[in-house]
């Protein structure tokens, strides 16, 4: 699978090592169930709503692009008055936050369903596991871990705050 073709935002990560690790994680997660580019572009981004027409990949890309846009606006208007944001960590976190869904979901009779694995571990947990295995910085794992309900009550980093809100904006507007 050509990860860069379906997720061109990976190229925005300046740190070459981090960029390659993000690609490797996506490849490993896709290989776990044999996800193809076509399947990834066809599965819904969530199983928590009926009749979802937005694909998983389009959701990942939209949220990543929103994160970069928020960072750009904050940098442009607030400059040194804002809390620093590590853009590479923000982008990597945005691209990896939902990668665990490739373990959580499976295709049964042509439709996406929660797998037996997914009934026990939601994607933030498996995403952190994959990230840890690939030696992703803890700051990026924090974004993955705190982006969904599992992160409620945790103090979020600036990167996690941006991602959390962008993710829920997209979720609420397209579900």
C-alpha cells in the first residue's frame, strides 16, 4: 500500500525519522487485517453513527489539515505570546490518532464492524501500542492517548488540545 498516496500530509513532517515511523506504523496496521487502499477509502470514519458517508481516510486527512491550519493561525496572530507547538508532533499525532481503528475494525459481509479485538481495546490504546513499538516520541503518543473519551480528565499538551478539538469538529459536523 502506498501510504504517502492516501495520506500526503505525512510529507509535512520535517523530521525524516519521525516521518518514516509514521509510514511504518500505517503499513503495519494495514497489514494486520489486509487493509487495502480501496478498503481504507471505503470504510466509514466512525461506527458510532448511522449512514456515515465520510471515509476513514478523508476524516484523518481533514483533521490533520485542520490541525495545521489552527497552528498556522495561532502562529500568525499570536506569535511569541502563545504556548509553543511542536508542528511535527502535532502532524504525527493527527495522522496516528486513529490508526488503531485498523485493528479495531474489520470487514464482514462487505461492511465495517467492530472486531473482537476492538470490543476489548479501542483505537487509542492500540494506536499507542503501535507507536510505542516504533519508538514514537512520548509527546506524540500523548496525542493518540488523550484524543478520545479515554483522555477525558487528563491534562492535554498544546498539540493534544488542537487535535482533540479538530477531531471533534470534524466528527460532529460530518457524522
